């Protein structure tokens, strides 16, 4: 017996131009608050909006920057930097923010499933 595979559902979040470079926006995706960021290279990333240190839904309001060429968002609560590519904290690799599949189709940012 083969297990059924659920289809990937992409959610249109906003036009790409609604996300300024080096900033973020929040979207509700499948009932979860997701922070969508656009880095200095114009790449788009999606992380959970929940700050692991405080539990507050605030990461989309964090400062986006780079450290050693690695794009990150610094939490507005306690300033921990989380790598945009995989959600790992740059100061403590044991701490991580969940990430989501993200893509841009016809100028619209779409968020897919949570990555494992």
C-alpha cells in the first residue's frame, strides 16, 4: 500500500515590489505567521515570524543585514541574528527558526510548505 502524497500548496503573499530590499513583511500562510524577506541580492526568503528567544511574532520587523556575506535578520527583541537561508542563529547554531519554501512567480511572492 502506498501512502498518499499531499500536493504542495503555494500561497500568494504579495507582489515582490511590496517587499523592499533588506526588509520583511508578515503573511498568514496555512494558519502560521510567516516572515518574508528580500535580501540585498534581491533573493527572497521565508522564515517563521516567531522569535525563538521571546516567543513574540516579530521577526519580520527585524533588521536585515549581512555578516561575512551571509544575509540574516536580527530579532527586534533581543538582536539575535538568524541566517535567512536556513534560519540558524549565527550566535548559537543550536537555535533555529523554521523556514518555508518560497518562490516568485510572475512578480508575486509565493510561500509553500515548511521545510524540514
